[in-house]
């Protein structure tokens, strides 16, 4: 009689992150990244996420982000993100299921100048980042 010992191998789920660079216009106008990403067949509770790595508005400032589809319809509530190295995560609406979604941004104050914000984002599975 022989015994075979096997050690289990666990693969950690990894989430592909995408870079973004958005020109945020003055006076609470919306800016949007150009590419868009397919969200997949996931529920609205499957969070999306954004991380600000650089904002030309300055250190310690905030930008509001949300997801839209190509028509401009919002498919999530906004999340306020800061240039602090953290990931900010939010649920999407069920209407985001199986959609190509675009990361959209707006300044959190009505100011007379625009700025550039850049970093990383994920359209789904943000719990893994």
C-alpha cells in the first residue's frame, strides 16, 4: 500500500489594473478616460475602484469619480478620491452589468480652472487591489 501526499496549491485572484489620465475641466464639468473597460457579468455589489497617483490640482485635493457607459449615463454613484496612495472603492448599479464602462471625473468644488488627474483604476473586482 502506498500513500501520496499532495500539498494544496491556492491561486490568489489578481485583478488587472488600468492606467488613466483625465483632463478635469473647470466649473464642475466632467472629464472621462477614452478607453473604457468591459465590466463583465458581475453584480452591482462587485466593486470598482480608483487610485489617484498624481493631480496637477495639488497635493491633498480631491476628485470625484464614477462610472458611465458610452452614452454618458451614470452606472455608479461617485466616490471621492485623494492623492494619497489609497484605493477608493464603490458599488456599481446593476445597469453596469455586461457593459463597457468609462471612468469619469469631476472636481469636488466649482473652480475656474481645470487640471489633470492620473492613476490606476479597475472596473470590477476592486476587493483584490
